[in-house]
C-alpha cells in the first residue's frame, strides 16, 4: 500500500481526503498542522505528501523542503485556495511533483496522486537499471590478472573522478569501447549520456553536421534543426572511436570545440556552450600520422592528455583462462545453454593461437565451440579459428600441381584433409585455416562424399 501524509488544517477537508484515499488503497496518516507534519516526516518515510500551502507557522513549501531532506524520493503535491502562477512555479522548482487549487474534484486529486506514484515507480526502475549498468561496466569486467591489466585498472581507478581527456590505444578487438564505458560509469557523469561516434563510419560531407548539428536550411536536405552528437552528450561523456580516421578538414573544427567548449551548428550564427568529457580511441599510429601531416599535432596533444594502452591478447596469454571462464558464463546466460567447460587440450589450443582479433576473436571462437560441442566439454577439435582470408572463402592451399587448375587442387586438398581427419569438419577446417561453414560450402560445391575417391 502506498503511504500518504495529508497535512491540512481544515478538519472537514482533511477527513474527506483521508476517507477518499483509504478507499483507493492508500495507507493514510493525518497531520492537522505544520508541527505534526514535520514530526511525522522525521519519524517515517512516505511515498506521497499532500500538503496545504498555508499551514500554521510553516508553509507548504517548508513542508516540501523537510520532505525532500528526509527522503528525496518522496513526491509532494501542494494544495492551495490562493492560486498563482508564481507559487506554482516556485513549488515545482523546489521539487514538488504537482500543484492543485481548491476547490478540486475528487477525480482530479486522485489522478494527480496516482501520477505521482507512477513517477516513484519510474524512478525506482531507472535506479535499478543504472545499478545494473554500473555492475555490467564494473572494474570486474576488465578481465585479467596480468601485470599490464592490473596496472591499467590502477590508472583507471585514479582518473574516473576527474574530467581529464583520455586517449585509449590498442589493436582492434582489445576492448577500447568497454574501457571507455567503465571510465564513464564510474565517473560523476555516470547518470548523463555516453555518446559514441565512430569517426570511420560517417561520410566526410556529413561529419560536421553529425558532430555539431545544423539549422534548418543549412543545406538542401536540412528540413529542420538538428542537434549534433556533442550536444546530445552535454554533461556526459563523448567517445570518439577510431579518431585517427577523422577527416583532416574536421580536425580544426573539433579542436576549437574542445578548446572553447562551444559548438556552432552548420549554417548557424549562434554558439552553444557544452560540457562534455572526451575519451578518444584508435588502433592507428597517431604520432606517425602527425609526422606525415595527416593528423593535427595540436589536436593530438589536446586528446592525448592521459594515454591508456590495452595490450593485445597474445602479449597476455595468462589472462586467457579467466577470459574464457567469463565468456563461457556469458554465453550460457545469453543463449540459455548448459554450463560449458573446457578440456585441457581445448585450453592448450587457445593458448597456442596468436589471436589477431584479440578478445573479440576469443569470444566468437568460444561461441562457435559451444555450438559445436553439443553440451559436452569443449575439446580442441571443437575450437575453430577463422583466418582473415576466410572472408573470401579460400582455403589455404599449396600451389596447383602441373596440369591441375587451382580449383582442382583445392578440391583434392580438402578431400584429402577430410579423409585424414576421418571427416571431422571442425578439425579439418582448423587445419585448412578456414571456417567450418566455409568448409561445408566447399564440400557441397565440389560434391564431395565420404565414400569419395582416394587421393593418390
């Protein structure tokens, strides 16, 4: 039952309200003056307070202040017979959820009270969601016990409460965006937006409008004003992913925004102040691009105040067991799979791979392994690595023998490998350096059969 405090010095109205709300499922407490109202607020927590504006020595605004001090989630509705816009605005500015003038209909006061309770529910849901997000991006999700990862965690712990600009470097798949989100969700900006911009994915002719917005009529298709991503991130964090791919023509404009913390929409004449924390990331060699004249030196130093480097997975193989355990639990939850485990030879195979795709490749490899294992412990034969050339569906093949086409040589090599591996698709695909799906397509294309020709 929602708890309600009614603070009203008119006994007839107070009793009428008490009966009305009791009939509608509220647990009602009555206060006949300001002193009683304050005593009740200091002793207990109420979901909703319904208070008269004029109540003894104290006003309804004073009751509002006490209610918010004792429990900030309490909703307050101010009642008064002296309606004025100024009082209404003042009450809302001080945290009241609504304002109602006397005389009012019972349906009206019930509606406002129920709307206030809905806000309590929404606040609770939002708080739970934020807690879940904070847990998802907790320091525990930076998996690893290697020296490099432990040092990284220590540095992050020191900078999360600051607004210092951060530059995250590392190969593709190392987890740069995850690191940026961890920094944001442990900062004072955690309840404000986290906006990601992939600088390599936006065409150059649209980049300025995407970053800083535009006004109606700025160009042919600008049919309305549009907020840019920097404005969307106001009071929060903006993550500039693949900053090395930012067009040179935009770099000077970005530098000015970072220096002045002001944006001017395309086609606009008025600047807007913004307050954002900037985290950039790249897998490119920015110092080299600076020396080549492809990236502004002044912008590089503006962004690279606190450099953070995520080492590739091949340089911290000791983290693979912990990462594997984490991803197997994640896969179990996401796909409603039984708990998966890894055999010693499965782990050995993971430890001997060079991981060009880093942590992202490890996660995808384990997803395939879970699917192939069929619920039993994951063996080395279940672990299939996808080579970069597999995008073109070509198997690693020796040069064609004299008189044979490349296609004939590939067909013979695939069939020979299948026969040698007793038609184990996973092991064959791994040895050929292709994906299991690609191998299946090749078998279908070449019409290979388990009783097929012997290889001479």
